[in-house]
C-alpha cells in the first residue's frame, strides 16, 4: 500500500493509468468489434501494441500542465479519444469500414441518419467509456494527488518514447506487409497494423495531399488514363447496337437489394415475386453475376459509377467532395441526342449534396421531396415511401419532353429496414436478428412498389418505348450480421462466401428486343457503356473504365475498392486467391493478372477524379455542362402534391445550415 500511495503521488501516475486503460480498452474493441483478419503471431502482437504509441502521444500533452488542470485534461483527452473510437465502432457495424476525413465532411447528412445510428448502438456500449469514469473517480476521490510538475527532461522523453514505439511498430508492420502505406486499398490493414488513431493521423495527411492534386494537375496527367481506357475498350455487339435508339430511359436504384433475395422464399412465399418474373421476361436482360462496387459513398457511389463509368473514391463520396469537377456523365452525353433528364428522389435536394452533384452530371430537373406529399403516412426513415413516391411521380414523368432520361432513387428498403404497421403484408425472416428478419419485409414492399410502377407505365403508354434499368445499389446486410444471415441462407458465410454475396440484381428491359439471363461477370462501372451502346451511342471517344456487359468481348474483371477482385474463374479476397465456384484457396499467381488490372484501373480513375482531369478532355461532339444554366429552385407552376414555394425553400435552407 505504501508503494501504491507513493506511485499515485507521482506526477506521471495518472498519465500511466490513462495510457494503460485506453490501450487495453482499444485492444478489446479491436477483438470484439472489428474483423481485421489476424493471420499470424506477429499480426497478433502488432494489434496488441499498436494503441500504445498514440495513447502515449496524446495524453502527453496534459503533462505540460500541473495540478487539477492536468488531471482533468487527462479526462478530456480520454473522453475525446473514446468518442472517436466509439464513433468508428458504430460506423463499422454497418459500413464495415472506418471513418475517414472525407466522411467527416459529410456531417450535414448525419442528422437525417438518426434512426440508423440508434439501431447500431447497444446497451453494452457503455463499456467504451468506463475508463473515463475510472479517471474521474480517481480525481474526485483524490486517489491520485500529484505533488509536482513533470520535469522537462522527462516530458521530452515521453514524446521520444511515443515516436519510437510508433517507428518500431511501423517497421515490424512493413516486414509483415511491405508497402503498407502505399497499398491502401483496404483500411482494415492500416488499422490492424498501426491502430485506429495512427490511421486517422495518416488519413489526415493523405487527405491534405489529395486536396492539392487538382491545383497542380495538367492535361499531361490524363495521358496514362486515356491510353489505358482506350486499350481496354470493348466494342458493342453489332446485333444489339442502337436497338433502343430514341427510346426513353428510366433508371431505378433499388436500395440495399442483394441478389440472394431473388427467388428466395420466406414461409413458402416469394420475397420478390415481381422481380422474379422479370428474370424470365422476354424483353428483359437479367444479370445474375453483377456486383456492386461501392466505397464509403454507398448509394451515391453507385449513381456515380452508373453515370460516369469511373470508380468511386477509396474514401468519402465523390458527391460530397468533388461536385465541383467536370464530368462527362450519361445525362449530358445524351443531350446531343435530344434527351431531357430528370431525377426523382423522396428526400430534399440538399441531402448528400445531390443538388450540386446533379448539376455537374447535367440533369435538367430534380423532383425532390418538395414536389411530393410528404405527410406522415407517406414518409418513414429517409424520406418518402416507395409506393406513394412512384405513384405520384407519374404526373411529373408524363410532363417530361421525350425522349427523356429519368432516374429514381428508392428509399424504403434501407437499414434498419422498418415499415409502418399498415405497410407490412409479408412474413419476417426466422433468424435471431430483427434487422435481418425485417429485410425480407422491406424488400417485398419495394418489389410491390415496382410492380405498381410498371403497371402505371403501361397505362400511361410510356412502357412500350422506354428502356428500364433497375439495379441494386449496394449490400443491405452488413458483415456485422453475417452470423444471423447464415441462418437464413443455410450456409456459413466465410470471407469467400461474403465476397460472393456482393452480387446485386441488374435488370435491363428493352422493348422489342429479345432478352435473356446473362451470366457474364460485371459491376456497376460497366452499366454506362452497356446502356449507351443500346441507345446507339458509341463510347470509344469517352474515357470509361467499364466494359459493355452485352459485348462479345466483355471484360469479366470486377475490381472492388478494398483491393478485392472477382472474375469467373478466381476470386482475390483479402490477398488470398480462391478458385470459383468451390472457394478453394489456390496459389496467388492465378489472380495476379486480374489484381494488377484492378490496381491500375482504380489508381487511374482516382487520378482523374482527384485531379479533375476531364476538364482537359474534349470528346468529339460532346458539349460540357454549363452548371450556371441549371436551376433546381422549386417551381410552383408544376407542383402537384408538394409544399408551397415558401415552405420548400425554408426546409432547404434549414438543411443547408445543418
């Protein structure tokens, strides 16, 4: 007891206690909350020690002070670091990823995500702040009573030790994974080797470097990307090229719909009977090996790929960080073909910066929540329910000059997959997870909305000359819930199986054209050239990383933002090569060519987006977007269901202030 009292009176006592508590708590969080893929004793050791350097460093700043101020600074620093750790825990539970600087700049949308965030929290999460409480108790009950200030020589030593521990940590990490800081496709690796706080510091440095790329970029930076995309161009199928020329186009983003739902039954009932029927529709192409390729931008990333045939960023969302860029998106490309473009979305125009991004993409009109009846019975979670939204949209769709290019963003099948009682007419799943069980109900509701929408299109006369593209934008069930999902699917979800679950449905309905089930492998980046070729627009003069899914020479390589790659024969997952379809691990050399292609494609696409390089590229006949001529101000003259002009502007102003 004497030695303990002596220690507690030392100027560094609370510092040591704070470091140890945060270190151990962080390690426990790593093991419980994150799936970091520990494969060796060295990785286990690094995971255990990597929280130390940042804890030594950050708590060291409190040592510059003395007395009560120093003590309470320990509490404040610990609380802030705990908040950051917990924020990453909640974020990871759904996104299977860590918070980055670009994500932080998307904060204005967080207020609309309240229900989802609450659904991701657990009562046991109070544990993540227990060390802060311990520090407060030690101070309030005067258990820790330092009598002197930390000597300057010891203060310097603290930071030298912190930096030394980090350098040793980094050196050992580089031995196990050479090029760790240059091969950053997967943030799981950076956190596994360096720790959550060191990753954040690294991310800040990288984000600062990236923000400077546009200022120094020139047309010379575009040469490699232009050569790469031109050499990988896939020509259209002559039998299909131009078969939909002059037809209207409707894109439908099917929120969170994964392909395993197609033909899946609960209690003997089909979850998606309407979509199931389209898999055998004579005029519909159904792609059963189609994958989402989104990053942290999720729905917005899917939109970005389908419009531009560029990859999303490895962190953050293009919609939030690069909306000032020059793009050559499908809506603008089709203007030269006489198309009018419009978006229908049951949330307000500022949500996810869509009003700015849609201007950059060349959309003429944006029918946001202001144009719909947003009464309580019509809304839930993220905005308007799918059924009333598609029903009410018909009045606006029928007003558009033809040919038109329209996009629908559905919302109801969104985490946490909740419906009002009156909208539930389908049995829940039978797993131990309420969220997974409800997923089948919201997916069924969306399927019914689509059936009703198709019926309305037929009644309006639009159906027979409209190409309809429906796609699942991203996964709905996150890896955090795979234990429960495995109960529904009847198989263990290994890393290999989890990668295969990233398939999402893609349907392309083309009136008068013989459809079929297409087994070729592809992803969201491939949709733009596929559609444009059907419309008779050759894409060889445009920079695009996608490959026409209907081309006899379609390139069946599907890169993902985390560095994974899937082809018909092999799947490269977490740096392991698997043989398809049995999932057996094989030598990595079988995946080398596809992996190298993916690395080149992703890095060149990033170079284009970060450097805003398309401002230097002028395809023949393409007229760039003039954003000054596109205005999404609420138009009361065409308002049928929405608020008054004043109410709409007031709501949008509120959103912009958040």
